[in-house]
C-alpha cells in the first residue's frame, strides 16, 4: 500500500524505504499493494496474536500461513527458509525492524533459528514491490517487527513443554513513559529430538522414533530503548543477540549419503546493533538508520553417524554487514507524492582457518525514485525506477596454493567484478468504491549473484565463475479485493518472466580436465499463478480465514526442473470462542507434491495436509493455560527428499499477560 511516505533518501541496502509512514513506529514496512486493502486480509501480515493462537513458534511456521509462501528445507545443512511465489530465499531479503539481515556469503537466512516470541507482527511484500526498497527484492521482502510497549507497564511470561523432550520459556517486559520507552525480551527454546511419525518405515539410517541428530537450542535477548520528545519524533536503539546450537539430521537414503553428510552446528550466532530515528519538520521528515550485524558460526563434519570423530578441522566463520541510511520525505500534497531513496551497505565474510584468514567483501548501492500521482480521489498512477550496483572489494581464494598444479589453484585473489542494473516500474490503482479496490502494474527486478555463487568450489565439486550477471525479471501483477459487511474476498494474478537465471551447468574443466559444475546465467524461466483469499467474521467469537495459491514455475528451455515450487497450496484457519474464557483454534496448511534436489537428479516428494489444533482457557484474568497438537494426524511427509519432517507434537503452556 502506498501510504503517506514521500521523498525518501536511504543509504542502506534496502532498509529505509520499507518503513511505513507511522511516525512513531520505526520498524514497520510499506506493503506496496492497493492502499485501500482491508486490514482483515492476512495475505501480507500475521500478528503476534495469530502466531500465539496457532502455536507458530518459529518464523518459518508463521510465514507458512500466508498465501504465496512455501517452506524450503535445505536438508544437509539443517536449515529452513521460505520462498515467495516459487523463488528461492535469495530472491526475497529478510528484515528485522526494517534492517536487512541476510548472511553476507550466500544471501540465505536460516529462519528456523528465529523465534516469534519477541515479535509484534511479520509483514510480507510480494511481487510488485516499490523501487525504493533497494537491491535484490526480486520476489518480495519479509520484515520481522519486534515489540514496542504502549502502556506504562505491560508484559507476558510463558513456560511450556512439548514432544521431543522439549521446553520453552519467554519473557516480554515493557514500559512507555510518554517521553521514553523500554522494551526487553528474552526466550529459550530447547528440544532433544524431533519425534518421527508412527507411519514412517524405519531403515538402517533412521531406525527408531527419534529423528537422529535433531537436537536444537535457541536463545534470544532483545533490548529496545526509545526517546519520543513529542507526538511525531522518535529515536531508538535496538540490540538483539540470538544463539543457536543444533544437529543436522542426515538423509535417510543411503544413496544420498556422502563423506560430508554427518554435520552439526555447535554454534550459529547473530548479534545486532541498530539505531533508528525519525525527525519531523513542517513540511518534511528525516529518518536515519545506522546498523551493524555480526554473524559467527562453525559447522563440524564427522566421519560417521556416531558424531564422535571429526572428519576435518572445524572452520569458524565471522561475517558482518554494516550500513547507514538517511530518509528525507516531503509530506503528501493533495495530488502528488515524490519519493527518493539512496542505499549503501558493505558485507564482509571471513573464513578463520588455522594458517590464515580468507576474506571476501562486497559493497551494494542503490538509488530509487517513485512518484504517486492522484488523478482523482479514486485513481492513482505510481511510476518510478531504481538503479542498483554491486562491487566486489576482496575475494581471497580459499584454495590458494602457490605451487598448485593449475592456474586456478595458483590464483591468490579472484577477479573483482562490478555490475549494475536499471529497474523501471509502473502501477495503476483504482477504487471502485470504498469496499472494492483494484490495481495493476509492471516492474523490472534484478538480483545480484552472491559471493558463494561467484567464488565457491562447493567442496571440490565445482569451479568459480566471477563473471555472473544479475538475474532479471519482468513482474506483472493484477489484483482486486472486495469487502462486504463481515466477509471479504481477494484475488491476485501474477507473472514473472525471468532471464539470466543462475543455474548449475556442466562444463569442461580447463584446469584439471574432464567435466565439472559451474554456475552460469543460462536459465530462462517463468513463474505464474494466482492467489485467492477469503475471510468471514460472524462476530468476535467466530472467524474463518482461507487462502489458496496456484503456482506454475518452469524452465522455458526445459533444461532443468524448478525445485521447491509446489503447484497448489491451501491454508485454513478458524477460531471459535464459545465462552469468553475459552478459545479454540484449528488450522491446516496443505502443499502439493514438489521437485526437490538430490544427488543424482531431482526427486519428487508427495504433498501433505498438516492439521493443528489448540485450546486455551483463561483461568483468571491474564493467566491462560493451553494445550494442543501440531500434525494431529501424525502425517509422514517431507519438504526435501530424504528428510522427513516431525510427526505429531503435543504441547502445553502456561502464560501470564499484564
């Protein structure tokens, strides 16, 4: 929705321009959709209340309730993320309070490490996103909005247990004293194992009802301090520290196992320091963003499934991303609103080997312009563009050997490359009446290749390609929503025409002879489909939400199968309160079969409908006891070939809110 956000200047990769116009909430983003869309539609946002009601403890599970979003399981790495409309997570950056948090080396973010206990909401921008968002918003953007207090004293404390010898606890405590506010949050989530479905057929690689090497511990601390001298200005410091330790369940099929299959993450940590501000003047405002994110992790490789003897010396990684942003905006005039954005940030990746430290560094810049012109009160035209640029500053060859047998091994520093792109957009919005809105638009999008895609040897299975070009897409979208008194329906048609798609190619190895793998811009693909959403509210005691996504993703030249893009997805949720103190929720997420990656060729995994239910009873004011189950029918299913998901999980919690 194009809100009252005007002239924008931002000097961070994407951060500044995502923010909404709410001058006392710095962390929200601008959902670039029809500005008259009803807030009861949930295709772009899920609240903390809904996440708690459905027991969505991880960001991945919460996002899975939104149309157009699919869970991706990167099996061998033990990571999970999501795709928007069939594109990989690299194509949709993740933000925390409007600050981009992608891992510098590969652009991925393991969203299963992010819990929802300290969040106020999750926002999703899909398809036609604003050119002010910065680089790599190829298929959209995801924003995690942390809590901010609104009362003099408020908070919640909760403790619970769940199947898998699991336990969780969290605390949120905040105060808003008018001129300043303080918000503190902390959480602890731990499990010994994932329970296997009783419908799983055991084999030599998984011979009991406890998923091998599936332990996990997540810890999170969040401190936010803000100063609000008046009704419009705000200055905030945000500190987030999250730590994860986990095993990585290996593939259950022996044909998929190799020397690097037995892994664990002894630590995967992220520490963040953010400063955000908003200062209002008579006809304009100024926002600033300063941020520093630090990532530390190490992956251990073991010789076998006993996980006792290391296969190789562990290699710790130290990465960081830093930037500054300025956002200057003129308030909307009666008919016209002009916006400008500038972005810059630097990503650094360090591989801390015993003998040396290998460094990779890349810088990003973007400038965007967007103009909203109101021809009438009901008809708006939005036009703009972005110019994006990346520049590699350091690229040490981690396999450098001065006496190597070929020129690649003897290359100490890879080629430093730079690329840029120009991305125009045009959009029309028309409100037929106060309850019926429509829009249509077209936008060019690009995504720059990651450091990993350019320079990785993939554990000896590939050769680098520093000259990768940006991927390019032309996104088309048409949408409409109609709201009646207590129900509404929404429909969106989308089409993405993509060229220079980065795919793995088999090429002659000029250094060692024979054939090998290499990333190349060989793909021409299309992603098309539609999203439907319906909500019904009989009264405050009975609500129903349903959404459906139809997706067709294919390689135009039929060279490869597109993976992790199920053709059908259905989400259902219903909440019923028979009495004031009792709340029940039933929800279901269904995804059809999909192609997934495997060692020899892509394999299909079947579709599954996963049903969940929860009952919560308020014992006394503020004190609630709940009990529920995820995967009620104990379905045996997979998102990635050979990596079964959890069976039935039963849980209970006690929560006090004040």
